[in-house]
C-alpha cells in the first residue's frame, strides 16, 4: 500500500496506531525475517521509529537497501523516516535488502522492489479516497504540527453527518481554542464541516485540545449526539536543553581511585517527554588545564568520574570543564547548550613534614624552669592551616627525667623546646635529645610513619646556687602521746656546692595546729602541745609542716616535714548512728555498728554490752547479740510499748578501751523506717520521762483549775450572806444630796456590797474610783429618798462617800462588788470639808 504524501501540511492525517511490517532479506545468508513495529499514522521527517537486529546479517553483508524510499535503515539497525508521511491503512510493509556487492540478480530485485513501491503508493491513494467515502459521524483524532508555518487558515479535517443526505445540516464547534482560551484558534465551516486552524500553536502551552462538534438542521433539530474531537499538537524540537545551573562546583580529593564520582550535572528540556526531542546526551568539550585528561562524563546520566589516579593538589588545585548537553540523543542536528564545571582538588596528607636542619645546639643555665631554649622549623607542602599541615613534635630520646617539653606554635608551625624541670650542672653538663615530627592527620601512604627526625644538643651552664631541700619531703615518727618539750630531728637542707648543712637557717612557714617549734640553726623540732592523731589536719596519719631554708645570700628553698603520728590507744569505740528505728510490726531487732578512730591494732574485734546493773530495766527490756567484729544486734524483750527509749551500750576494743553510747531507740508501728514518727518524749528503760514543756503545761493547767474553783467557792459564799438593802424599784428612787453637817460614827457598814475601810487618815471604797476619798474632818452625804424617806449609806468614820458624780442631770450607775448595778436618776451632789 503506497504512502500518501502530505501536501503542505498534515491535513487529514489518521492518528491511530498502525502496524509497520519490515521484511529483511539477506542475499549472502538467504535469511528472511519479518519485524512488526507499532507507529503513529503520522510520521515526521527524520523520525526514529524502531530498531531491527542486523548483527547476524552483517557477518556476510555490507550493503543496506530499502524498498520504500520513505524509510532508511542505519548500520546499527535503527529505522528512520526520510520524509514526513501519513499512513492511511492499518498495515504497511517494506523490504530491507542486505548484500555484499550489487550483482545482476540484486539489481533485478531492486527493480522489482521499486515496482512494488509504486503499487503500494497507488493503493495508499485509493485507500485514502475510500476512507473519505466511508467517513461517518464519529470521533476522528487528528493533529497539528507545533509552530506550523501554514498557510493559514490550515485545513485539518472534515466532520460530516450521514443525515446530511436527507437534511440540510449546519456544523458548529465549541471548547478550548474556540470560545475559550486561546480564543478563535479553530473554526468550522457551517455548511461543509471543514475544520481549520487559524494560527501557529505552541505545544509547551497547549499540548492538546478537546473540542465538541454539533450537527443541527435549519429548524434547530439535532439529529446527532455532540461529537468529541481530540486535536493533538505534534511536538517540534524548538526548545534548547537547559542546565539546572550555569556553573557547577564539585570537590574531589587528590590521589583518589580511578572511577571516583566527582559529581553529576542535570539539564531539562521542555519538549515532549520520551521523544528524541528530550533525549539528552552529555559530554565534556574542554578541560583546563588540558593535559592530562583526568575526567569523563557519562553521556546518558551526566555523572563525572575520574579517569586517572594522578590528581595532585600540590601541582594543580583546580580544574575547569566546559560541558555540553544536546538533545536528539546527541545527533549533530540536535539543539545544544553549554555550562561550566569547576572541580576543586581536596588535600590529603600525602606530604610528610621535614626538618629544615638535621641537628641543633643550644645552652641553658641550670635551675631555670619554664624557659624557651630553641625553635625548630619544618617544611610541609600540604594545605596550610589544616590538619595535614599542622605539625606535632615529640621527644623520642634523652628526656627520661622529664626536664624538657616541645610544643607547636600554632601561628608558625614551629616546634618550641622548653625546660620544664630544673637542670643540675653538678649531675649532668650535656644532654642529647632526639625529636621527631608528624602531622596531626595520619599520613595518606602509611599511618605508622615516624616522620622526620632531628638531634638537639643541650649544654647546661653552672651557676651559684642556694640551699637545696632534697628530698623535698622528709619524714619523722613521733608517738601521739609524747610529753610536751620533746625534741626530735627536724628538716635538713644542704648546700650543693659544699654538700653540707652548715650556714643554713630554718624557719617554719606553716604549722596548722601550732604543735611544734623549729630550731633556727639545726632545723630540729620541739613539741609545744599534745599531739592528737585524730585531728582534722591529719592526712593518712601524717602531719605536714612547711619549712623554709635560707643561706647567707638570702637564697632559699622550701621543704615539707611530715610527722607520722604513731597511734596510741586513747580512743574508745563508739556507735556513730545513735538513732535506732525498729518497726515493731515487721522486725524485732536492729543492727548497730561501732567504729574506733585508732589504728586497727587498737580497734576490732569489739565487745558489746548493755550498761546497767543486773536487775535494771535495761537488761529486762533489751538484749545484745554479737554479729561480727564490729557489729551487734539489739533486740527487745517482753513486748514493750511503742515509743522512744534510751539504751546505753558499752563498746570495748581488743585492748579493753571502752566507751558508752546512749542509743535513742524508737519503737514504731510502721512497715518501713521512713514511716516512723513518734512525737512523744523519750522513754527510758526505767519508766516514763516527761519533757519540760509538758510539765509546764500540766502545772499551768492545775493552777488555772485552782483559780476557777476558788472563784466559784467565793462567789457561792458571798451570795449566801448578801442582805437585800435596796428595794426592787430602786430605779424609781431619787438621790438627794444633803449638805447637813453632823458628826459621824466610826463604823463599818455594808449595804448591798458597799464597803468602806479606814486606813489611817485616808479612806477608799472598794467600789470607788482608785485614789478617790476625803481627808479627816471632811463630810460627804448621800441620801436616797423614796416618798420623803432618806436612806444613808456608806457612812465611815464620820465621813460620807459619794457613789459617783452626776453631771447635767444625767443617769449614773452605782457599782457594787456583788450586788450588780443600781441606777439613780436626777442625782445631785455636794462636798463639804
């Protein structure tokens, strides 16, 4: 079947998948194969459509011929279109001819193939006409080339309804590209149903359009259902591939292995995916420095790898690559873009530091400390101020006494040799040191490398020295109970020049307890106070005194005199935990542990016993059972009550030195010891003992009770003897004050609790205001009148007391000790002397 060539455009193209059959003939091997390819109905020029296997044929053939001029076959078996074609049938076949040389028979076959091609083209044209004749109201997919050059309007296809044979049909369309964005891109002729495109389309913006076609009669009747038309925009390679970055920066370490991944570049293409338009190929165009070639880029992935292990940062620390990406699978007509890739070479410790000199000589005075005596320099080609460059120096030999140390200057990377312990000219005049240097980071070649080495000769200079306190700590032994004024050998310093102690004076710098004195000339000590081995200033049984020794030139040295106090059994063992808690519900005994401040020779085993006479309450209530050398178990007897008890326990050491400890034993109704809470006072083994506050509270309560009883008794007695002096209607009485003078009688008169007393020449009533009264010879009269009757009251020794003062005719109260209150209205008063 012949292929129908498009005339100016891809109008009327069929978009369904077609079968393409290839027959492969090989003259040399008489082989014939049929290959079926599924392709679209419309194929553009230079379109890759598939691949056939020609390996077996190429063993004996080297010429390739195609029976269809619209297709060409490459040596690798790739099949491409030579022209833009439109397939109008469901199947199309052509033959591939392979041969070594063009023989006469081959030419005949080629002629036959040409004839067959012409027949196929004619049949293709006939089928195209037949398809148009059979077209019905059905969806016919079609396509438009992206960025088509026209001419416009460009005919796409014709939609037609079978009802047009009987009715006048009008055609219309709607949808995107018609009455929606992009507007007016497509239109249809109303009478013919021809569909046109008005302008070029960009596939990247609109990959396809779905239109709806309508067929109606003149009177608006719709004999057909709405028809969906799918118009696909055929991609054109109009977009360049673009790198995601204009400049890529990667890092790789020097001396890395071949094939080490440096990095990966990536590009994007807006054209249609999974086509040659977006099939990208990466490559390196240029390398700077150009030689040697050290990098390779994977064409399909853009991964950059190394091709050599000779990357050396010390030679070149950076490479620049110019890279390219090209679509159409890298073919020469594909679109391409370039970018820059910078590869930084990272440093590794592949260069050892080396000393600039192999030997050094230096001198230093004896007895000098913390002084710098030498600086040594090294050379390292690795990256400056990194662990691969920074040096670590070590003294390998000659520093067995620790007189020297060598450190690294962080700014210059030099080794600084210092004296940290005094040198003695009398002992050694010259010392030889062997030093080495390595980097902070392990060496790339070998982590066990010792590095470069150098020799340093140190000469010691002599100087006039003062006294030497050697050894710095000297020990003497003294028993802790020695008497005061006891003398003992003290501290001795010596002159290193004469090796004697003459001419050296001693002085005590520190003596925490003030126990000893130091002789100025000999350094011997004298005991000033009693020594106590258990004092807080004793450390591990040694009492330290600091001594200063000086010579005539005022040069000094300092030493320590350690006095070992030999233990004496002067302390009895005791129980440090004086509070013992027993949860009576769950335990019947408790463990007690004793300690002895003395040495172990004067300590355990201990002997535990209860302190008390044989018939005491302690022995009846408690029992001690020895557990081991330092502990015993205390248990109670006879089911004592809950409370607190004091139990005296005597503990004696192995030599009989003993001490009594008063234990505070708490018997609680608890399960755990933390739950024990007894606020009551202590109970002794002999009975109950009350606290002072409890006793005071009891006494105050008793006193308060006696006061209340006394008050009640007195009140009851007074109430029984009280006469009724005033009438019940005393509130209706009038008090009349009389100024009549008359001699009075000395008497004691009680009226309703009003009592007066004579005390010398001054009188005060019980119920009167304190300090009130009249002098002898004075007279005061109170008259109480009811209907003309006068009642005299409170006469005492010829004197009358007023019961109160009445101001302004107000109301006043007569206050009695027991008789209550009596109110008197309209009172008047007068005083007479």
